[in-house]
C-alpha cells in the first residue's frame, strides 16, 4: 500500500497532459481516486486478516461531516427531482472526491507516519521539480508544454494552474523549514537551503496573493511556536536564507523582476474597485443567497455550480452588479461560504468541530513533554494547514485533487503522531460486512473513473476534430462514443447539438440539447440554442419556455436579443 501511495503522491503533481483531455486536471483526479481505491482494497485485506480497523481522535467529527454531506446530497435529490441526473453527477463525484481524495488519504497518512522520511523525500523532489519548472516558465523557457493557450508568466508548472502550485508550496514550505532547522548534516542542510529558495521564488512568481498571506501567517506562527533554542541556534542560517532570497528575487532576468511584481501586487490589493474584488463580491453575495434559501443543510454537497447562476442572476437583474462580472462559478472563492451554501449551518458546524478538535489536540500534544522531532513535525503540519485554509478564504485550491491530497496527508500524519496507531477490534461479521461494502464501493469508483476518463478522451478527440481540423462528421463519431460511455458530460452533447443545428438536423439537435440540460441545466447557452432549435422546428411554446429559462440564468441576454438569429420554421 505504501509504495502505491508514494507513486500517487509523486506522479499526480507532475503529470500534466493537456493534449489528452480537454480538462488537463482530469487525469490527476482519476489517478488519485483509482490509486486510493486500490490502496483501500489492500487495506481491507489487512483488516480482514487482523480483525481490526484503524482509529484516530478525529473519527467522530470527520465521519459526522461526511454524513452531513451525504444527507444534504440526498435532500437535494428530493427537493429538485427535475434535476436528478445533474445532482447525481455533480454531487456523486463530489462525494467520491470527499472520500477518496480527503478522508481515505487522511487515514493512509495516519498509518504511514513511520514512513515519514520517504514521504518527505517524494514531496520535496516533486516540489523541487515543479518549482524549477515554474521558474523556467517565468523566464519564457517552456521545454515541454508547447501550448500557448495554457502558458502564462505566472508559472503554471506541471500543476496547470498557479493557484494550485501556490497552495502546494504553502503546505510544503513550513515542513521544509522545520527539516532545515533540525538538520545537523551540512550537506543535507545546504540541499534544504536550496529547496527553500526554489520554493519561495516559485511561490512569489505565482502572484497568488491569498497564498502569500497564507504562508506569511503559517511561517510567523511556526517561528513563534518553535523552541527558542532551535531558532537561536539557526539565526545565521535563517538570516542567510532571507538575504539570499531577497538577492535572488531582486535580480531581473530578461527584464522580469519578481520583487517588483510582488510590490505592485501588494499595492494593488488595496484597490477595492478592481474587477477581481468586484467579481468576488458578486460571488459571495450570490453564495450567501444560496445559503439563505436552504440554511439548514444547504443546496447539497457538490451542487454549488448547478445553483450558483440562478442566484447570481438576482443581482444582475436588479442592477446590483455589472453584467461584465457574470461568471459560471464552480466555487465561491471562500471555503467557509462554500461549505455554508453546500451543507448549511449543520455542515459548517461539523466542519468547525473537526478543525477545533484537531487544533485543540495539537496544542495539548505540543505542551506535553514529548519527543522533540514529533512535536516539531506536528507544529509544521498544523501551521501548514492553517496557511492553506487562510489561502482558501480567497482561493479554490482545496476543491481540487492535488492540493487536497497533500493537505489531508499532512492532517493524517499529524493525527498519527499525536495518537500513534490505535485500532478498534470488531466481530468477524461486522468486519466482513464492512470489507464487502467498502470493496464494492471502491470497485464502482474505479469502474466509473475508467468510464469517465475514456469518455473524456473521446470528447477531446471530437473537440479537436471540430475546432482544430473543422471536420464535424468525425467529431460526431467521437462525441457519440464519449456520450455512450458516460452520458452526463453536458459539454459533449452541447457541441453535438451545435453540429446538428448548423446542419439543419433539428430533431437530433433538440435531443442533444435536452441531454446537455439533463446533465447540467445551469448553462444559458444550452437553453438559448435549444430555444433556437425549437423555433426552427415550429414548436414556439417550447421555444418561449426555453427563452424564459435563459433569462432566469442570464438576465443580460435580453440586451443581446437582437443579435440572436433564430432558425425559422420550414
């Protein structure tokens, strides 16, 4: 199990194949969920043999939060039966993410505490490679990813998004710093010194201000919490790191100075009229509106993107926000508001209970006379998670596979140090029932991940046939293969509907657009095109109904109605 986990932890941050699937993060999700499912299977074999399951001090609050998410998901199905397929897809995958990318990773981390050195080696190598790649990109050197549409001077690295790289670095740097301060061997200390400089430089060029705030709080809290004698013993080293870092970021290469970018970004943070703030303000108001509609259990775990456009429309319709700020947000850019909107007061309370339990036990553990190495690691893990939580008050990274993977690995390792290897013995009948249920669930997750991945590959092949090579008939073949494997990808049937509509095959276009709405009814473009198709087929009442639905999602459409070219009856 441990070797497979090391592979997952080492490969997922570094693999980035934008020419395989349209969503380049998709393969990361698939590898993590299948990898963790196989680890779960290996763990179940051991559980059946030894007749016991692992336990931690976070079990009760953690599984309470999972239960609340499951109940909110079920309630959303009952409240919105007309959106059953869309909720099953969005909420179902969100539950899989919660369990396989977070909860099971937490337990694996708690069991692999003795392998901490191996885990650190894997994580530090990944961090070094990703940071170096980001720095090369920042200087205009792109050795592997020859795709202009994903290139940016902010340094995507292999993470595909500077926000995700920034959060990873916020999680790694505190742990790396503790290792640096503890290390007595000068060679290893020098190596960690270089790694810290690389990581800090890479974090700076991501231009992610929320991550800068997160790392500032994490490192400040960590340095205050560390034993004074350790800090004093390393005063010269700390000063050397700071001075070397300042020199490194002050040297402009090819006319680019990271420190100047940093100063401009910090200065720009105080401009509350900039579009980034205005858009987040609209997101937060719309998210709070979602919460007010269902305050107890929220809109349902994983359903944020399905309901957000309807609540955003209220502010656009009332003139409280500019139409230019409109977006189809998948996340609230504030972890507290998103949990509140998704699982309501009950879910947020369970989430706070989980965090309070963890940090209370951390403080209690660190106040005891315990092993110094263990104490320092727990402090590093705790402050690293504080940093990434602060980052996610304005960021979205913990809703994505790789940052969440490392965050819950750290939480699990901290729990495993605080409460070393505890197990709960169960009767054979319960063990077998638990193993069978978990095994079947893991198999289903692997099966659907493989199906959806194959579907995504066919979808992207069709997308390239359509957009790059202008071969719609070949695109239709690939889109149909994609839809046959996994029918709840709204983008596949939306593009399929567009091809049919443009070639006058209106009945097939209507079918495709309805399939797209079945998978995700929150896109005004799909309803708009469906209205066109119905109008072209002479079904005017249905066309008007679709047009009304468009205005419910995007009231600004009425300003552009004159630009629309409806297909006329034959």
